[in-house]
C-alpha cells in the first residue's frame, strides 16, 4: 500500500486573506453605524420630549407676556433695516417653537434651547457666522430696557441665489434656559424679547438697529392644535412699475371664490392704478384680510445682478412665517396673479384639500400643482363677454403640462414647512413627535385632480410656441358666471360708470 505524506501545508492566497480581513472590518463598521443610529435616534427623541415638556410647563407665563407685551406688531412696522457694521439688511423676525426644527441646530452647552428667533435677511453670499452676533432687546417688569447678546446659531442662505453677491437668508438666534437656574427665574424675569438686531462682533457702536419680533397673536398652544383659519395666499413681489389692475381684480376675486381668506402682497414698484385696486381691497373688503407690505430695497440690491428677483425668496419665506405664526393659517399657497389653480373634480379649495390632505394616514406637507400655459397670443374664444376675464377668454392650452417643480406652484402646511422657493418647497419639518409623524414630504398632484392654469405670453419667440401641441380646455368656464359678476361689482365700485379697464397687453417673457 502506497503512503502519501504532506510535504507542506497548502497556502491561502494573500488576496483571500485580505478579503476576509476586510469583511470583518466592514461588518464591524456596519454594527457600529447601526448602534450609533439607534443611540442617536433615542437621544433625539429624548431631546424632543424634553423641549415639548419644557414648552408646556412655561406656556402660561409666555402667554401672559405676549398678551401684555408693550408693542404690538403690525405689518406696517416691517421694513428693510440696515444691519450694524454688516453689509446686509434685516426685514422681519418670527418666534419659532417647533422642537423638530430646534434640535437640528448646534446650541450652547448647558442650556435648554426652547425656541428660535428666525430673522428674514439679505446678506452677502460669503458671510461668516463667526463674525456676527444677535442682540435681544427686553423690557423688564419695571419698564426698564435691557439688552442681551447671544451668538448666532445658524445662517442659512435661501436656495436659488445663483451665487450672486447677495442672497436672501435666515438668521437663527436661540432663546435658551440655563440648567443651573431655578425654575422660578421664568416667573421673575421676562423671557420674550420685544426686538432683535444683529451686529458685527466687538462692535463698539451703541446705536443698534432693531426690528420687532412677531409672536403668535393667540399665544403659545400645543402643536396638535386645530387651526383657526383655512388658507392664505402669497403673491410674488410687484416690481418694475407693475400695472395690470384688471388681472389683479380677477385674481383676487377668483381665489376668494375658491375659499382663500387672506392675501399678502409685496410692493416694490406699482402704478397708481394698481395702488387704487389694492387700497380698495384693504380698506373696504371687510370679510377678507390683506397685507400690502413695503418692499423698497436699498440701492445696493440690483435686480438679477447682485440679488435674485427683487428679493423674491426673502418675501416668499416672510409670507410663509407671517401667515403661519402671526395669523395661524393652516395652509399657505404661492401663486402669481396670472396663475389660477383650477380644481377639476371639486368646486373650491376646501373640498380639494379635504381630498388631498388626509392627516390620519398621510405625511404630505407640500402639494405641488403642475403648470400649463394658456398662451395669451392664442385667439380668444368666439363668445366675448364683459368684463374681460382671462379664465373665460382663453381656452386653448399646451397639450402637455410642465413636469413637477418646473414652474409649478404649491400649497403647504405652514406649521410643517421650513423653507419655500419659487416653484417648490426646499425644506420640510423632520416629522412631528406630537402628531406621531416620522417625516413630511412633498407630492405632485395629479393634473386630473387640479391643474395650474398660467395665462401668459410665450416665454421666448412666438413661432416656437405656435409649433407646440395644443388642446381645448374649458375647465375654468364653470366658474366664469360667478367670477364675472364679482369682477363687475368691484369695477363699478372702483371705477364707477366707466366699468372695468381693458387688459394690459404683455410682451414675450413678461
């Protein structure tokens, strides 16, 4: 019988040995990441609970402070104010108590940050946070004025700034409570500043420019509260001597017909005819409310050269927080005056949103509506009626709507939205512990449910637009009779026997 002897042990290739070692390393890293995620999630939930609990415990004190605050904010107070020793300006500031937003920022050690003051600003694109501080202005129980400095928690340049010299921005400043202080401190010393300013660090100038802080008119409530009001609409900035009074009347009356309660306008440059219309609504239309805000920008901000679109993105986000925090609206929509959101299956926005927004099962906080052009160069329908309404005269539209986020407009749940842009939302709240929501998202609404009708000239050269496929769309016609009656009534009040003015001809790209 032949015997075989093992001369040497078979060798394992270096490649296999290295591969085995890397598998162990990768497995170990994955386990560490999972452990980190679980611990971090638990820590985050505990921090959220701590903030919610703390806010609830001081709610009565804060409500009293808001109720008896010496200076009441009104829209007329807001204006662009120069920042001290900083190349920038601040416009408005808002009291933000959403815990899911608060914990996303880095805060000072040994302090409980229970609220943020969110400032709407225009700042240089290359601004450095370490060079700025915020100054709170308080009035004591003895009516003395005191000032408190605080480091700025965050500066967030708002999206869509195109890297121009200046950008719309959020400045975030903490309202915090020291762990070591006795809780009675909250009852002895005022916690809510009345005004806020920003300045360069180590600034020796004592003349600080302050802006007043917007607080909820109805006090601090639980985050699962029901909203008092349904929907407000934000209109992009009026600029370059805006002069389309008839369109403005049609726009306002249409959205009132759909159920909108409040309108916010930003006036950079308008004609006397448009001003006449706005003043009528503000001072005579008592069933609805209107903010017409001064939006005169300092001369250093040049349209599309040093700053995007007359500070549009600052205006839109100011409008979001104004309508959510000041006025307690559940929904805020953004629409320009040549854009009409037309429901196909419902008669108003109340019914539309009841269908779209099922809070019990859905996590949607932003509803995008796709844009489709009804080019104004297309001929009017045969039957002409007075007053002239774009929603009645124009029935030919592009066959294919734009894709979502391409000239879309939207309606958002204000309480669950952090930052909005021109045609979409940029940041939503990271869920709501109180409402048992782990996240919020944005959806594109089916055009068969609702579609954004955009009555405007061709964006470029008309020949190219005529080559695009079109279809007949009479969806908006079902609102024409009521809308026509409303517009006629307003025109008779404003213009008397002359009636409604003619529509102003617009040029390509305007």
